[in-house]
C-alpha cells in the first residue's frame, strides 16, 4: 500500500506559478513510476505528466510542455510539479498517482494503483 498526499495548490493569477508536491509513504517510493493528472469541472480526468521511477525520463501532455516540469526526490519520497505561465485553462483538481508497472501507457489512468486526494488549482484571468 502506498499513501499519497498532495499539497501546494491554491489561487493564482494567469501568468503566475505554483509548485505542487506529492508526499508518499508506505512502500518503497523508488519502485513506482509516478504521474500527475487533473480534472476540471464537468470534464474527464486527464493526464498531465509522468516520471519514471529513476527520474530519468519524463513525459508531458502537449498543452503543458514548456510550462510545467515534473521531478522527484526518491530520498525524500516526494514528487513535484512546477507549474509556470499558468493559464485559466489549467484550473482543475490535480492528483498524483503511483504505478507498479513500467509501461508505455503512462498517460492511461487505469495503469496507476494508488491515488492522492487531490489539490485544487485555480487560475484567474
């Protein structure tokens, strides 16, 4: 079992920045690929970014490339999402997730075994 707790969400103006954190406990953090997903009101949950268990490879949805950066510190059992140049369209609840599987389908939410409770990000125009 892995417990995930997100933090760092909040209200920010367009063009601003936020840094989300995902603290993990339970099983060995470095055994899991990790991902960030988000869900806006009235929309389905969507993939945002993923990072391999070693931290060596990262992946992003096209809409956040060049603005968001995913990272992890396995010594601290924590993953991060640095979000810059935020846009109102980024408004959503952001979730972190952990996957046992090493798969090319990192954007598929069904691949992930454990989820956090989510943190709200609101970007005002």
